[in-house]
C-alpha cells in the first residue's frame, strides 16, 4: 500500500494584535483616578452649596429684604440641585449694606440680581 503524502499544512494566520487590550490592573487604576476626579469635583460643589446655605441663613437673619427665585434665567447646575442647592433669582438688601457684602453675595450667587432696596421702592445696583 502506498502512502499518500498529505499536503503540507499551512500555518494558521497570525492574529492581529488588538490595540485596546489592557490588564485588570490598568482598568482598576483608571477607574480609581476617575473616581478621585469626580469625587473631588462633587466635594467642591458640595462646599459651594454649604457656603450658599450658610450665607443665605445669615443674610436672612440680619438684613435681607427679600429673595425671589421665580425667574428662570441663570440656572443652577444639576449637580448642585442634587446636593440641595436652590436658585436665587434676586435679593434686595437694605440701604446701608456694605459694598463688600454686596460683592460677596454677587460672587456666591452669580445667577441672582443683588440690589439695594430703598424705601421709595426703587432699587440701586
């Protein structure tokens, strides 16, 4: 019986290297860095919300005439809303309020119109 020679087997095609392969350790490092960045941003926003609440309660207790949150211009970010922040539309402070205090309120509440209330009903900016 004659042995038939088998045709030579071709080498299997080389698989192409996948460019987006990474180890589990790399994935864990990336996730950890992402969480640190997001956590620090949320912490910063929470600090701003706390400062706004403290300032509003202080101002309401002392010299604030009124807070209006009715108009929708200049909204607060969704993350601050989730942290319990409320939008302040405008504030009217009594005449004689220090200019530094007005500036501090304008910085803490950039969406609000901070005005000085005069007894005649006109507001001075």
